């Protein structure tokens, strides 16, 4: 990832989030799953060096994306 331009990762995260939030559920669910895995994977690298507030922020972000995923799946089912 270090060889890529600096804006590639934030743009990918933004695109996945926007697809997850606004696309039809059939596209939203996979995009949000990829986003959850990617953000969790990135957070795992810094986890041992973080203090409690920083860990809570990362858990909060992953939790928000999980809640969005649950909302989109419920929308598709119901």
C-alpha cells in the first residue's frame, strides 16, 4: 500500500461507504462487508500501540458500519 498514491485508500473507503449507503441492497451488502473487513484489518495493525480512547474510536467506526449493514439487510428483507 505504500507504493500507491496517498489518496487511493481514502477514496476506496469513501466509494465503498457511498455504495453501501446509497446503492441497492444487493450491491450495498458486499461493499459494506468489504469495508468492515478492510477497516478492521487496518485497525488491527495499530491496536497494540493504542490507548483506550483510540481503541474505542476504532470500535465505534466498525460498529457504525455494521449497523449500516444491518439496516440495509433489514431493508432488503422487509
